[in-house]
C-alpha cells in the first residue's frame, strides 16, 4: 500500500473488504435466495434468471462495496454501469421499480448485518466510516438504477405509443398491408373523446404541460384497466380516439358509460364521449360517425358523459348540410323579441307538456305559463297542442340549437 493510499477499513484487526471478498460467491447466492424468499416478485422469477443474471449483478454489487471499503471512496460511473444495464433489463421484463429497489435495500441490510453485527467498541471509527460509505453507495445506486429503469420504460412507452398510433392510423385508413401480422380484436367500441382542462394545466410555468401529460397518462391507463384486451388509442391532452376491444358476442354500447365515467374520474376532468361498435373493417366509418356525434353533443352544450347516435338523432340529422335548416329554425323567429316566450316554449316541451312542471322549472305561476304559450301561438301560428304542429316546434327548437350551439 502506497503512502498516499487510504487505510482500508478494519474490523477486529481484519480488513473489512477481505471479510466481504472471501465468501463473496457464497454470500451472493445466499442474498439471491433471500430476495426470492422476502420479495414476492422475485419469488416468481424463473430459476434460470435468479441463478444467472440476478446472481451475477449481486456479485458485482458485493465487489463494488468491497472496493469502496478498501479505498474509502464513492462508486465510479464505470462500476455503476452494470447496475444501469441490469435495471434496464428489469424494466424490459416488467419487474416493478419498487421490487427492484427493495432487492437493493435488502441486500445492503444483509451485508451490513453480516459484517458489523459483532463489531466492538474499538471498531467504532471504522464502523461510522463504513456507514457513511454505505449511505453513499445507496444514494448512488438508487439514482443510477431509477434513472436507467425510467429511461428504458420511457423508451418502451414511446415505442408502444408509436406502434399503437400506427395501428390506429392503419385501421382508419383501411390499410390492410400495414395491418398484416397485427392481432386485432373481433370488434371494437370506437370512442371519440373530448377532455376538459385540469385545474393544474392552467399554471403559467412548466407545471401546466406536465399536468396535461399526467392527465393523459391517467386517462389512457384507466381505459386499459377496464378492458379485457389491448386498448388502441390516438390521444392528446384534449382528447382523441380510443378503440376498446370487444368479444365476438359482447354488446357494444352497454359498457360505454361505465368506461367513460371511470376514465374521467381517473383523469380528474369532465369527459364527453361518443361511441359506436364496429368490426375492424368498419372502424373508419364508426370513427367518423362517433366524431360527428361528439361534435353535435359539444355544440349543444350537453353535460359530460357517453353518448350514441340515438341520443342526438334529430339534432345530428339537422346538423347535416341542408337549405331547409335555417328555414326550420326561422319558424320561431317571431319569439326572438321576447326571450321569455321562447324559453317557456322550450321548457314546456322538455316537461312533457306539463304546465305545472314547466312553471316549477321557470319559477313562475302556471297562469304565467298559459299566458306565454298563448302569446307564442299567436306570434308563430304553431300550437303545441296540435300533434302535427308539435313535431314542427320540436324540430324548429332542435334546428335553433344546432345553428346557435345551444
């Protein structure tokens, strides 16, 4: 040992690194056995992986700690490189990060106990120094492992999202060649979605975009949690398309409300959605229809929730290009000079032609409702008590909502 080299840590007159190096292979195997015994996830790993990759990286960690004790210095970047590579492999295998960190923490604890359980008063200085080095090791390893794991998961997620978007694009384009080899569900619930803004997204600093990404992640994950197969999506923070796989005999619409509610709750924002079931070949038409229905729903100011064509059938039809639409809405133009008359007529139809319920909704006397309805009939010539004219009134109101957005 040169004069400039630090004195190795000692324990009972013996170099601590020697106490660690002598039984290193045996100790590594014992630690791996304890990982499998105490960490449920490791218990489920293949024996081949435990005896191979996990044991090798455990041996490397023991050598790393031994070198730190021998030279009294933090781990080098080169020494941490195998740990980063191992963490990336665990990420690829789907091993949860908390299980990975639990193994490192358990390993450090067992090493400390095996080395210093019988330290005496004369060893106090070196034990304190060993404790400092162990804390240094824990911090460096945690940082390296977490960074490598998350970087790999981010790369995997980016690739998954790219593949998913490519599949959705191919489905929407009807590109059979691009879909060759892609395993598709027999049917999909094609859902067009619009997401509200999370309060945290309004922040002026960098927190706003981050909040939007977190909202999107929670929204996307909620769909997958409630689906039996792989959910396909093309989404951003404002919404987009979600394709939920359906079994061959599974009803298409019945789960839409439940799925939309769960996704909105997870994202923490109101969600508007329109859904249409379809086989893969019909996904383009279903997506177009769902997006059009969603546009009608949003234009009408409907509350958040799941909708289908049947829920806005008349309004949807009226939203199609037609010269008759403006004329139909114009049937009620004589009431524009008195908004109370138009409001009362609409409330009367919404209340099922019940004057008392209409009065309650408008907070007026039933006689006031009667007066306003008579005035409306006089001005428009349309009497809601006449079935034929009632249909025209309903269509005219729907046309006004379509044209005016509510």
